[in-house]
C-alpha cells in the first residue's frame, strides 16, 4: 500500500468517528413526568415493587442516615424553634457524619438534665425505598438510648417511634423500618415511604406547647387536586400533574430522589424547589435542600440552600418575606442559585412558599449518582427534631444528559494508529 492510500484510508476512517460523535446525543430526564409515565395512576403506584422509575431506571428515591444529639434547641422570640445558620446545636446533612457527643436526658421540660453521655460517629448510608424490604437506619446511639430509657427528651416529652418502627437495641444506634407504598390522604398523593400516612400518634411540641402528627420521610407524586390542610404541612401537597412536581417530605430523617448517570459526560440541571408551609396564616419547619454526589459525599455538596430561618407572615414574595436564597445560606459549585417566586398554579393562599432555583452544567461519570436531598435540619431539643411537622419540599427537576464524544474519537484515532503501525511492520518485513 502506498502512502497516498494510507492517507486516503485515514481520511475515510474519520467518517465513522464523526458519525459516532454525532450519535452522542442528549437525553432528557424529568423527575415528575418520568414518574407519571411509569406510574400513570395511583393504582400503578400501589402495585409498585420498587421506587425506581424512568427510562433505564435512572431515578430512585429513599432516605439517608442522620444524627440526633438531644441537645437544648434554640427558640426564637416568636416561640418557634428554628435553625440558626452556624449554631452549634443544629444537625444537618453536612454535620451528621462528624464525631458527635450526645446526651440522654430525664426530667420535665423545665428541669430536664443529662443522665448519660455518648460519643459516636454515624456512618453515611443511603436506603432506597423498595417496598416490602426492611432497612436498619443509622440514627446515632443517643436516640436509641433515649428510646430505651423512656425518659423525657429536652422537649420535655418522651420520644415515640412511628407505627411499624422498632429500635435495634439501646446501644445499636439503628432503627428498623419496613418500606411501603403509601398515600398521604385518600385519593391524593401517592409515593414511597417507610410508614403509612394515616397518622394517629402525636407528639408534644416542646417549643410551642402544641401537638403535631407523627410522620416519616417519603417521596410522593400527587394525582389529585391541590390539597389544603391546617393539620400538617405534609398534607399541603401541590397538584403534580399541573405543577410538574414531586413532594419530598423530610421528617424523621432526610429524603432524597437520585439520578444515576448512564455514561460519562455532562448533566445540564434545571431545578426549582419550594418550601411549602401549613396554610395561608402560618408556617413552621425549616427544611434544607442539598445536592450531593456519590463521589464527593455529603460533606461536599455541589449545591445547598440550608436552614430556612426567620419566618415572616406578611409582605410575602413567593410565600414569605424572607427569601430562601441569601448570601449566608446558599451556594453552588456549578451554575447559578437564585430566589424564585411561588409555584405556578399553587398560590400562597394554599400555604406559604419560598423557592430556590438552580441551573448548572455538572460533569458526571458512568454510574455516578446525584442525590437531591430534603433535610429536616434537626434542631435537637424540639419535637421537629424527630417526629412530624416538617415542611415538605416540592421540586421540579429536569436533567439533560449529554455523553462526551472524547472516548469515541480516541477509539477512532487508535484504530488509525494500529493500521499504520501494522503497515509499517509489513514494510519492514
């Protein structure tokens, strides 16, 4: 073969390389429409055997391990127990997995005292909601010891577990739960959780003196109309078919939806999320929102909007007069975080809202998981630390995934190099 023929071969061999590069097309995933396509009716959700939906099983839902240290909580001047950015007694996703000192307490709300001290570390674990399976959720030794003792926590009341939950033992630091498919109200929001939302038990809220229904973490899609209830914020679910949202309920632990990359490339993310409250006259709970990767882990979130403090009930823009997004409690390694107005078709009359938007191009590798996490922001001594009353997070999320063509091009170059090397060896022989 002459050199001119080699050149012609090289030129022609690039054609399939460019063709392959052109095949590296983007795929769009949408957390709510993919859910609805997989489970078009509430009956389909109830028959589900896994919390995975969407093309290729890229979506999943679950909860994470968390920590509870049973320390005194900060109470704001208006009587609400809200997280304060940087406060030492706040446990959130970025601090759950550091070495902790926790306290077993006893006494009344006015005379509570420490009776035992525990030093421990809670491992970072994720638990996918697969209906019918049992998980052992890591929560830290303080919580299981407090449960075993039957003494009062800092809120001045005994801790009780939701129906169907049991402790694995005083020193275990884990709680046993069974996953379910549930609806939070009749013919309304269906999804995945670890306990039914036919709530019967209540827990005294030490900060306000009121009682709040016990609830658990879950991920829901609402097939009905906008739901309004003054009893519990979880019941104030937006109509997902109208708003294209899913509902993340962080309560007895964090809740997440996860997206798994099927290839190496770029994930273009467009996310909107709202903290939705009780009703049009009050709000409570301080959820946080984090985006973490399976590679960097929970201590290095690539996006965060944390500690929703300073509730205001007037002059609301998108729900409340203090935006979720501020210089002190938001950040992103990629793209832009911004304050957004209230959820479309879901007005402030149906519950206070404040929203955060995030648009970003995030590099991903094959098998890497992006977790979109609603965190309960455990404020320790208050009942919101461990049972119910936490505001849900309604989320719109779309991901445009584009494989990188680099590996295809390198493959083509390698083929040309091998051919030329073989031709040279033949000439030398």
